[in-house]
């Protein structure tokens, strides 16, 4: 990040403040990996603490969520500082914004990765988030592609806000995922609406303005349409097994292959699912075979260290039962939590 060297007539106190800020910025330029590393480690700590049901994770999440305030007031701070000292407003606002985006993205990555399943959409979502986090850590690319224009800077703010909301809203507000995602998209929509005049003013050509409007309108809609492929951050399956017996919510031996005669005893799909403390979450067991799908809904409560134990028992099977069976554990939005398989033989 280029540090401004232009000096105008200022008070001694202001000059000393600018010098201190310059020294801090030069320090971070010498160790550009420091902020991303601290953010990523804090995310790992937060994920582990959520896994253990500790309140510290919520504190870290609130800190990330509080960063939205800066995203809203950043243009005002930029203009205020620019009036006091030429060049310093752009430098300070860009530096703080970039650092905040690093914190939000690198903090969120462990939560997204911890809920990742073998789903192409989830892998793509995590890859984009990882690429965005890496972009904030490479100053030349960030300054050229993001910080150069208000339109790209504010649009990138919106994306970071969405990632932060998807991860922290369930932990902070105690909402289920099907409630948290619409709220997150709504917040992003409000942000884009509030910053639209500033973004459009920074674009010269009508073509670029139309592209910005299209991206701002279609991107949230695309996320909503593809919501089944958003990693269910905050939810994690600690145990999943196909069995034929369960005692006091403790599953019996796992089975992978059954005969048609053994189906008379029924089949149980068991899952222990960890969720943030205070969250009530619906879970769907999808039994799939030969193109047919049967859905069974269950409810879990967050805060259990080892995961809330729930299961679905199937006792009636069709005549064409032999073959491969798949039991998916999903959210009501279709987000995959775990996939279990078993085979039925004649």
C-alpha cells in the first residue's frame, strides 16, 4: 500500500498523528502476512470454541459483525480526513477497510471449511471466498482491482458483509440457517441501495454503470436461487451412521450391506449435529433410491458439545428395494450436511 508523502500546513499534533500512523502502516507493510494470519487463527479459535460450546466464539463473532459499522461510515471518514490532510484520507480508509475485509474473510474461512461437504456448489462457494481473502492480502492486486474505484470497493464490501453475516448471524442472533440467509441478503441489499449513488458517480461510462446495476441486482438473487450450495456454516455433523438399532439415542453397529430379509427390522439413519448455542434448527433426512425421494423432518437444538442426537427410522420399503440407497442429511434450504450410503441385496 502506497503511503502518502504530501504534506500541507497542519498543526503539530496532526503532523505527529500522521507520523505515528505512517510508522504503523510501514510496520504492516514489512509483515503483510500478519493481519491475515491473526484473522485466520482467530477464526480457527472461534470454530474450536463453537465446537466446545464456549461463549468466546460469540464474542469473536460479535467483533466481526461490529465491523459493518465501519463499512457504513468509511466514506464519511475518508472525506473528513482528506479535508484535514491531503492524501491521508484515502490512505487511512483504504488501509482500515482492507484490514477489516481480511479479518472478516479469514475469520470466516474455518467455519465455511468446517461445514464443507462433497458438493460442487459448496466447494465453489468456499473457493471464491478463499480467493477473495487472498486478494485482500496482495496489496498490488487489491489496490488495482478493488480500492481504485468506489464502485468496486463498495461492491466488495457487500460481498464481505454477506460472508460475515452467513457465518456470524446464527451465532450472534440465534437464528436458524433458513432465517439467517434471507436476513443476510436483506442487509446486503440495503447496503447496496445506500451506497448506489456513490458507486454510480465513480463510474464514467453508461456501460459500466449498467454492469454495476446488473451485478448488484443479480448477485443476491443468484445466491438465493443457489442457496442449497452455500456451506451451512455453524452446523457440523459429529457422528453419522446407518444402523438397525438404537438405545437411548445411542446407535448400534454400523451397517453397509443388508439383505431384503433384514429390512423387516427397519433401517435407522442416525446423526449427531452440532449447532451454535441457542439455535433451533430443522434438519431433513432424505432417503433416496431409484429416483424416489422420501423426506423426514427432525428438530435439533444448539449448544450440545458432542452434537444433538437425532435419527430417522424407515420400516416400509418398496418391492424394488435391492440396490444402492443414499440418505442425505440436509437443512430445509437443501444444504448438504452429510451423506450416508448402504446397499440392499436380494
